[in-house]
C-alpha cells in the first residue's frame, strides 16, 4: 500500500506493509523531498513505478518500486 508521508518540512511517498495476522500497517520505506505534503500518489498498473504530483510546486516525481521493500 502506498500513501503520502510528511516529516517536518518534507513530504513524500511511503510504502506500507499490511500485516493480515495482527491487523496492523507498518512503514517499509519512504522517499522524502523538500516542500509540503499537498500531493497525489499513484502506482502504475504493472506496479514497477510510483508517481507523486506535488500541487504546491507544480512538479511530478517518479519512483522505482522495490518488490521487497516497497
């Protein structure tokens, strides 16, 4: 599962692991950059790349998805 992450003045994308046995969610990996957190996260159909559009800066970023670490 992927979502928006914010730490201090940085925002980015986080990859989360869902633990079906305990019913929890844990952060596996995050990619942070400067700027706020007002953004959108999408994952391509093949699940090889993730995309983040940052509304506050009018920019977009692409991330390679690691099959083991999100």
